[in-house]
């Protein structure tokens, strides 16, 4: 089983729960419709990796996201994650009304920074992704259609989150194709103060 790091602890998520279409600008970017309900899909533990691959059967697209670890009934830690997508395949599946797993849940489709513990009062999170020192994505909880509290409340009505599971809260506009050799840097801040930085080099 794949693991993640949280301040000198190792956690083993049973799954990664992803929220899709949670930023209006990103919905428009991909020419999707604003959904009537929260869009949810799952990545298995086997999707978690530390290697950022630019190609797996086809070019891979990045989506930077604010992520949370679930423990003891709440989000206990925050981190930065990359939701990797086989965009060409996803578009074909969507056109046929088929599930996205082949495009979203493949091995290596989820990468995460180390997670930093937070308190229930911590809410004013921002994050950004830069590639080769150019900022390509920026997000803030205030821009989400469903904020983390609402996400957790809605998930609790139909799915069990196990200790250490990760919730990815959606991606803002600025997604694109990964180029081998590029340096990706994800950062998360709380009230304007930098909490964490994660760097990957695409291969």
C-alpha cells in the first residue's frame, strides 16, 4: 500500500476522494456544464505516487489541488496535490457517457506534498502551482463552489472516509499538459503565511 507523510508520521490512505468541477473558471476552461450536484470520483491507493510522469500511453495533464487528510471525523491536515489526467481518454469517455476511471485512477495518477496539521479554525487557505517558475494555477477556498466543510458534510451522507483518507477539493483554471523535464512547484498558504512547498521534476 502506498503511503503519505504528515509531520514525521506515515499514513496509508485507503482511497483518494476527488471533487470535480468545483471552480467555475475551470468548468468554463474545459467547456463543461456547471453540475447540479457535487461531482465525486475515487482514486485508489494504487494511484498514489511520488513520480511525476509526463506520458503514460498518452500525454498526461496536471491539475493542482488543495488536499486534506481525514482523521477523527474532520480534516486534520492540509497539503498540495496533483490530480493527473489522461485528457484525451477522458474526453472520449465523457462523450460516450462512460466512467472516468481509466483516465483518472491509473497507477501514478495522484501525487502529494507532505501534509501539515491544521486546527478546525484554520480555513483561509490559498494555493498555487508554478511550472519552471511561472505561476499557472492559483486557488482559494472562497472561489470553490463547495468549500471543505460542505464537501465533508456531503461526503458523509453516502461514503465512509477511513482514517488517513485524502480528499482533493478540485482544481482552478490553468490546467495543461506535462512536459518532461519541467519543474513543478506547489505551495499552500494560510492567511497569507506559507505553510508548505513541494517540488517535482517531470520525467
